[in-house]
């Protein structure tokens, strides 16, 4: 039996040109299906929620000394923050401290100087550590519960015993990651990786 007979059929079953055409269609179909599958995977990958750890300082200025002492006394390290009437998952005040309020004043020579507040008011510096959804192209802002976190923006620091409005003074952002597999009640165990 000949491989190609006098009619041009391969093994007497199918025309050689038809076979080449069928093979070409199958190859193109497999290639196209692979490309579509990769595209679907890429879209699914891009839609995965990414999280990021942020650490920021909030300064509440010009607080009367007695109030400042009472507030800081009631905020031990790693105090959970509150929004409304509920604790916010993964938002902690890791430290709170008191510093003297400094004001600008004009001295006797007319020079502007930094001077202590004559009323002895204090500033409270809160360090907050939080896990939040990483910004995206459609939502480019870091958010702590419903509050925006950006340097220069006002921020309410609220616990079960205190609430103060301050301004975000500094911010460090970690590296985004896909899942939050850590102990949410132990912020010291978070895998802190500042972004490069």
C-alpha cells in the first residue's frame, strides 16, 4: 500500500492538502485557546485584592497638659482603634507620647523664633500601624476604615477611652501582598516590609 495514492490521498483516506489545512486549523485553535486562557488568568490575577501595611504618625496639637496626660495614660502600646462603636480590625496605636507645643514668636530684635507655648500646652504624637487594602488605579488613596491617610490630612484617633483630631505628619508604606495570613491581634508579629 502506497503512502500517497494516484489521487493524492494519504493512505487512501484523505487528501494531503486537506490534511495540511486541518492541521493548520487545529494549531491555530490551540494557540488561540492558550492565549485566551492566559488573558483570563491575567485578569483574574489583577483582580485579586492586595493588602499593604502602613505606619503613620498623627500629631494632635495644643492640648491642655492635664488632658494630654490623661489621654496618653489611657493608651497603652498596641491599643486597638475604633470607628463608630466597633473596633477596627488591624488598626493599632502602637505608641503615644507627649511633647511640648512649640510656637513661632517674634523676639525683642524682631527675629522670628520657635518658642515654648506660654500656656504650657502639649502635642500628642500617635504612631499608628494598620493593614489596609492597597491602592489601585481606580482607588489610589490609602484608607484607614473610612478615613484617608495622607501626610497633611486630618485624622481622628479614637479608642474606647479617648478621641482626638490630629494631622498625619509622616507615613511609611510596606510592600503590597495578596493575603493577610498573620495574627491580627498581635501587630508586633506583622511581617513589616517597607517599600523600596
